[in-house]
C-alpha cells in the first residue's frame, strides 16, 4: 500500500479549492450584474492565498526544490511537467486577475475565464500523473473525475461561505444544488469505481483495504452522508438558519475530501510516489 503523502494532499486539495472558487466566480459572472464586486474581490484574495499555499506545500515533497525547473524540459512526454507549467501559468493568470480586481473598470470576465481554463487543465494534468498501468486502482478515469469533483464541490461551498451576505437567493440556491449534485455524483462514482477495481488482484486488494479502514468510513460519513442530509435540509427549508449549516457542510466536506485524498494514496498497491515538483 501507499503512504500518507501530506504535501501532495495539501497541494491537490487546496489547489482544487482555489480553482473551484475562481470557476464559481466565473460562472456567477456570466452576466456582469450578477456577481457582487465585493464577493469578486474577496473570492480572488482567498483563492490566491489558497493557491500560493498549495504551491508552497508541493515543494515539501521534493528532495531538491531548487531543481524543480528541470521538470519543464519534458513537456512532450510527462504529465508532471505539464502540471507544473499549467499551475505556474494559472498563478500568473491569477496575478492578472488580482490586478483586475483592483481596477474600477476592467475585463474581469476575461481574467476569470483564462484562470479557470488553465486551472482546470492543471487539475486534469495532476490527475493524469496517477493514471499508471502498474497501479490498477489508478489506471482509469477515476483520478480525473475525483479531482474535478473536489474542485466543483469545495469551490461551490467555499463561494457560498464567502458570499453569505453578498449572493442573491437564486445564486445561493444554484450553488447549493451544484454542491448536492457533486456529492451525489461523487458517491455514485465511488461505488462504480470500487466495483471496477475488483477485476484485478491489485484492485481487489485496494478495495479490501478501503472497506477495512476506519478512515474510509469516516470519509463516507463526513464527506458524503452528513453533507447530503444537511444540503437537503437547507434546500427543503428556506427558513432555516443557513449560515451555520453552510459552514458545517463546508467543514465536513473539506475534512471528507482530505480523508478521501489520503485514502487515494494509501490504497494504491505497489507504488511509491517520488516527486511532484
């Protein structure tokens, strides 16, 4: 089995939350009048801080961080090289976006669109690093789907949290429905994913590890079942105090995704990750 890969867990989860927030801001900004300027500025600051922390965390996985630039010499053959380039470009695009957020008038839609596209490509590249023939638990579309679902779920919940007083009721409802959909799809795909893995000895070993691990059941409770119940309650009862419930759902989903990412590395059979940057 694999190891706890804390730098990679922090890098992937925080990076996906950051890009998820930008993606949600881009979606809400379809019509410029729909996105509150204060929320735009707050979301940009928070997403930038999370992205910077994610990139910093990734360096702790390196034996020689000063040599990270060498990975860029293999763009034609290495998903790792593409990931590095795309995340660096995403951060540069975020700098442009931050500059736009400080202007009275600016082309923020362009900045949001470019940063979102680069960020999503970076996340897809991160996932493709793990699609390895020698690791049946990873050699499928699962890593890409799970990374994108984390982006959508935590991006929507964090945007809801940041915009409690700034989002319109219709926007809150859309983000809640999006969060609920991501949670349901994540649970469904995980069930299908586990069924697929039973087709090989190594995959079956990964499934057995998951089912016997208390971390998996904690992940299921905190990351799927509890958020599902709370999100349904929020959507069904408009009069309920949503502030504390949304905070609770975000924290539960965040812990669930961290545990899920830890299990992703722990359940891999026959591999040891050597580097990210």
